[in-house]
C-alpha cells in the first residue's frame, strides 16, 4: 500500500518509517512533487493535522496522513501548543523556541508538560483521527543531541533522560508520535 505522509521533515519521516510494516510504502511530500508549504492556519493541533491531510488528498487524490504536534505546558496555560514550531517566530528555529520556553519558565516551580500528536488519515473517502499524548516535565537546561524540536528539554514521566538522549527506537516506543502512529498502524493492519 502506498501512503503519503504530508511532511518534508526528514526527522519525522525517518521516525515514522522505521515503525511502519514493510507492506506500507511511505511517500513524503517531496516524493509526490508537492513543494509548496501547506498552510497551518488552524487554531488547534487537530485542525492543522486535518488541514494538511485534506490539502494532499484534494490536490493529489492520494491516501494520506498528516500529523501535528504541540508541546503543552500547564503553568503557561498550554503554551506553546499549536504554535510550538513557531513559538519564537516564523523562522521555526528549535533553539530559539527552547530558549523562549526556558525563559518563560525561569521562575516557575511547576514545569509539568505534555506532548500531544494528532494524526489525520484520509483513506477511501473517510477521515480518521489518532491521538498520542506523553506527559513529562521541562528541565532547565538542554541535554542530548538526538531527536529534534523540544526533545533536549523534555523528560518523559518515569524517566531521567530527555528525548534527545534516547535512541530513536527507544523514543518511538513511548513518544506521543509513537503512540499515535501505533494506533494508525493498528487501524491500517485491521482494515486493509
């Protein structure tokens, strides 16, 4: 089965590709010739995932899934949330985003946070949503060089290491994206 993942983020593609069974041939936006930036103008994580999946399905007529992820920090009323990728500006720089978040948390004791991923799958003229959430906390300094985004400052519940200190396979087993992707895979294997 050919399935488009509406992303050009090579880190995300590699993370998801290693989880998929061999029966699924994963295509990126680049693979289908989609070079434009798909607008992420929704005010929710779910909304952005749906926008991206619908864009590919409507324009290219292919079965597709898209994800959107946000880091939600309790004491900051859920910030950065849907704006996680551009928290410090439209340049979408991970270091700038982490630095802004660490600054906003400087005087805060409660550093509880959660990563939330929503995957929107468009297949056979039907849309399905899959959610993955991992709770944890934001530490006060960056640790680790693996992963991407906020991984160097996020420690999942029950662990002492950040996502950026874990091997990709270990992170994939417990991460928000991993949880949502396993739900997607279970659905595909059961129904197709």
